[in-house]
């Protein structure tokens, strides 16, 4: 397949920013509708940014028919929309929608866009695939996979994960370190659903779900909504928070044969292999410039495969990378400092962007005390990364999110301190 | 409309979905046929509406040998779908067909997905599963669901030499 020219639109670099972030609690059993969850998260993001309803005129969301619609939320919150777009999609949509929000503003369609994802991923449409989703009729194209019990995300991805172990000698213990490290990070996050640190042995001795995935290689299912607000950087400086400036975005980049990506190998190579041709030149940086990553952790393996294919290490050395401690708080390039999908909660990528925005503000919501004189509830960070203490990374300038839909599709977002 | 039930799942193919109707219809007759592009001549899987290599929309259904080598696999120990509850563990194989392997580029192959089954066509036993991994030689078998619908599966190919130790997940 011929390469497609993706000449970097460097003229957009730094022109847009994320100015507000918000979320609900991460629970199992929210006891409320996705509509109520969404308004809760969006109101938090508005308060965070210091924006009222008349100052927001765009809204976007994504879902797998398990959420609510922008017009309902906008109505509830008294937001009059000049633009909205609710799209189908799961992981990797959040970064893609940030790019589309920039495009909508650049096109003059609106000025300030809220992006949200609302889901009762445990108590309604279970993200693991069990329940109602698993008993739907199987039609047409789905006949090539669903009748084989090849249905849930873990089942779908497992041949890619397995092949990576075969191709490169990646070991279960190496990959388990992703969960270990994210669980350490979660223990510094009061919001996280799972706050208890686990060991490599805990991961490897947890029950097998779908080889090579143990229970603890898989993310948590939770109920939650998450929201972020995108606007022009010029506007951002009038708002409450230090903005997270957007350097570059890549959205839903696909490997060849997005219908069934296994047709085009190597199957242990993921969409990041193609994303890196867009994201690095557009951002004008290299992997060495990135201080923190948010590599999507639907499974331990997804974090590793992406970091490797984006070029944070050589191809095939992802196992060494994730086991090395680089990704730990205090390490060279911490990953998913909130605990991510494996521990904080499952949001289809949004919580990893929210976390990076807060890191770039140098005001992550850990256990450190709030400075009572601060209008933005600035915490007095200790940079002592013990349990129930600090998780603020020191001297963060550039973050990268590595969004994952499946091995064949992903998105990315690079931000820098405003 | 072709309909059928399999492991508690309700399967159907609409009359408009002619690609899948034809594909599964051939399977139901015990034949494995795939679409061959009438322009560039490459065969494609799964059934689609144009050629992934040259975008041409015209094709013919050609018989393809249902044999190949396991490229990768997943092994399910916790069922998500109800009908598989008593079938665990079961194996999902991604099989490189011998036909067109390494074409048009070295990374490509017709990779056909299916469960490992025994010689009778039933989902493989835990003992049989332990003998299969990357590199195992397999042949296609069909399980008929209803008129016009059979599903292809994979069985160990007793007529081919098997690797002495097919590659399996390292910690078993």
C-alpha cells in the first residue's frame, strides 16, 4: 500500500488548548443515568475552567450506543449549541474528537467545545462484553468472528498479544509490570477504583481470562463520565486554569485492512507504527522530549505495544521498556500516573487525557494538601511517591496520549505546559 | 434470509448481504470458496465488496484449499457469551492459508479465523488444545448450522507433519 502524504499542519501547533477537565466518581453502581453522569462531569469541567453555560457553544461525544446525546445534556445545563456531534466509537475517540473540535473551531462553526464520554460500563452496558451485549443476534460480517467466541476486546486482541510473545520473546512477567506500576500510581490517587498496589506474582497468579490475559492484565469495569473543554489558546489565558496547549493530534489512524487487520502483518505491529509518521512531525518533537505518557491500558499489553510502535523503544523491546521502571513515578517517563484503565476506572481514554492536563498544570489531585490561599486549589506537592501521597511528576513540559481502539486503530494527542 | 442457531446464538444473513450469503452457502455445501479479483487476481478474506489491493469491484468465487498453519491464537478460559460457558477452555486460531501466503507482500496472508475442533468437529478438549500452538498444521472442517449456513473450523491436519513442539504461551 502506498504511503499517504500527511504533511504536518505545523501552523496549528500551540493554537488550541484544553482549558477544563472534569469527571464523576469512578464506581460500580452509579445509581444514575448516563445523562445525569454526563451533566455531573461537564459541570465539573466548566467549574474547573471557570466557564459558564453561555461561554460554551460546541459539544461532542462518543459511545457505543451506551451513552446519552449532546442536545439532552446541553438542554440540562442551559448551553445553546452552535455545533454538536455525537459519534460511534470507543477507545481512541477522545484524541480524535479533540482534533475535530479544533477543526470545528478553526472552521468558524463554534468557539468552545465540550467533549464527553458517559458510561455505566459496569451497571448497564458492560465493557467486558458480558450481559446483554453478548446475547445479541449475530448478523452478516459478525459471523466471521462472534460464533467462535471471538467477541470481547480481550478475545479479539489476544492473537496480537500472543504473537508479540512469539516474535520477540516477551514474557508474561514483563508485561505484568504495567499493572504493577499503574497500581502503584493508583495508590496515590484518591479517585481510583482500585487503590491497592499489586505484585507481578499477583498478576500471574490471577485467573486466566483469555490467554495470554490474566484477570489482572485486564482493565476495570466502572460507571463514570468524563469531560474536557477545548478552545483557542488565545482565549485560554483569560480562564481559570493554566492551559494545556495542544501540539499535535492524530485521530483513528488505521493499519491496512481495518476490516480485519490480521490480514496485513506483522500482526504484533499496531496502529502506532503509522501514527508516529503523523504525530512526531506535527508536534515537532521526538520521543525523548516527552515527559509523561498516557498509553491506553485496556490491557497490560496495549500499553506496551503502543509505546514500542510509537518509538519509545526499539521494535520488540516493549517488554524490556515496561519492565524497566521508566514508566514509574520517579522514573524517566511515567505512564498513566492516575492508575489508568487498569486501576482508576474505564473511560475509553478520557481519564488519561484529564490526568495529563492536570500533570501539565502541575496540580494533579493526589493526597498532598491544598494551599488554602490558592484560587485554583493548588496542591503543595512533595514529590515523595509513597502510597497515599504525591503523584505529581516534577518538571513536566510535554505529555503524550496514545489512544487505542484495537491493534489496527489508534489516536494520539501531544500537549505541552501552557 | 438465512437463519440458524448455534450455541444459543441466533445467526442470520440478510438477502441483501450477497457476499456473505454466497460465502456461507458454499461452506454449507462443504466447499471453501473465496473471492478472486477479476483484475489483479488476488484472493481476499473475509468476503468484501471490492479488492483491497486494486479497488476493483468485480470478482469470481474460486475454490481455495482449506489448509494452513497457525499464525497465532487466543485461548479462552472465561466465557463471555452464555453458550460458551461449558465449552471453556476453547481455542481461537488465526490460520495462514497456504494459498497466497506471503503475497502480495511478505507480511500478508489469507488469515482465516476459527476454533480448534477435534476430528468429529466438536470444540477441542483441553488435552488436544495443549498440543496446538503457533506453527501447527491445520485443515478446515465445516459444521453445518442450517440450510445455506455452515461455519468453517480448524482441525489438526493428520496428513501433514506437525512441529515437534508448536509454540505455546510460555507459562503453563
